[in-house]
């Protein structure tokens, strides 16, 4: 595939490395950072020159003949909507790591409808995905309901030791702040994980559950006078007055968090519990999920889709390896 890459931070560059390994071609790269614009993309990847000069001119990049845009610029739908619409107008499929785009119909129904209508008219597909939202606390729980006769409740837990993660993530969860500054950052929308409510809504939508409300709480985890991270919980209730949430997502992201893990529990027939000891590394998983999703997104019907509407995602090998390994057996 011919790819345009927009957004070359840690996540964008990690995805770029993988798509090149998969045998795809990056034909244009866009980033607003003056320190990156004008450089060869290969230099940013610490690799050989690719002959692709990073540009701040997104409109010019979109004029390059291409198949899909990999979009890694922001977390909020309203902030990135003009970028997404420009790509759709250029008749590009889009895979985006924008967290709210994973399931925008809850917080941004009008923007979602507008983007879906435009994508259908232009005959392209738009999907927001990543590790969370997009896999560990929504797509994975949804998939685990497949062997169940009935399901009454879903819970997911994620504990992340951010001391092993990039500094930008540590800042996002408030490491080093005072509790007062943390709470102010949450009120202003600067702190906290984006996408937990979207994951609750995606699970409910996939199972056909009507939710009466979704609640979210974000609290600091404090050691002495300094914040070490956050505890964030989102709950979805099927009816007013229900004492227990039908969907509960519990997230801890903190320096030195004990027992990092990912866990999903399905209350139903049969009941299921999956625990991934050590947890899934968020950056590596986001790079891989975006790269592995490309052929599925290109083959999907036009429109704005959630990852739950795609076929089962899985590792996609480089094209040459796939051709060598082709067999008539089951996939």
C-alpha cells in the first residue's frame, strides 16, 4: 500500500517503522514540528534515507497518489476532524490513533454522523484504534463474549507501571504534580486517560445494550506530597437505579504500580476470566495494531467504523512472506 503518514511523534514513528517492515511504501510524511519538517523521514526513523521529506503542508501531502492515511496527531475528535475530513475528501482510507475516534458516537454524535456520511460518499473507510481504546479494554472483552450463551456484566482492569513508559505519558497521568494541580488538570481536560468512556460505549454497542448513563471518576494516586499517577474508573449502567454497572473499566497508571496486568472478566454462561500477567505494552501494541489493521481497513465497507465492526484483527506479515507461505488451508 502507498501510505501518507501524518503525525511523527513516538506513536507515529513506531507505526512508520512497522509499515515499512510490512512491505508498504510511505509516499509522504507530515508533521508541524519545525525541527522535523525538512528532514528525510529515514533520519527520524534512524534508518537509511527514504527520499521522503517531512513537510508541514498537509494539503500538499494529500495530493500525493496514495491508498491510506495513518493519522497520529491528537486525542480529541473536534480538534482533528478537519484533518480527517481533508483525507476523506482526498479519497483516502484512514486509520487514526485519535482515542475519541475509537467510538465517537457517544460524545460526538453529530461529528461522527458528518464524518460517516462523507466517508460513504467518497467510498473510503475511517477507523480509530490503538491499544486502549481499540483493543485491551473493549475489543478484547467483546471477543471474549463469543463462547457465552449470555452475558450480564463485563469488567476489565488495566494496571500500567508508567516508569517503564515515555515521559509524555507520565505527564498525562500527572506524575510529580500536587493533588490540587492534578484535579485542576482533570477539570480542564488536560490530564487523564482519553477513551475509557468510549470503550464502555463500544462494548455496549457491540452487545446491543442500551445504557442509561456512563460515569467516570479520575483520582490521583499520591505518595507523600506528589502525585505518582492516576486511578480512573468508567461505569456503564443499563437502567437508572441499577446498583451494579453492566460494564466497569478500571485503570491504574502510576510510577512503580504493583502487579502490572490486564484482566477481563465476563459474568455470564459460562463465566470467563482472562489475565495477562505483566500487561500489554501500550506503545508497542499501538504500533502493531495500527500496522496490522491496514489490510482489514482497506477491505472494509465505506464509512466511519469502530474496530468492533472489523474482522478479527491479527498479525499481518510482510507481503513477500505471505506469498511464500500461501496455502489452501484455513486462515
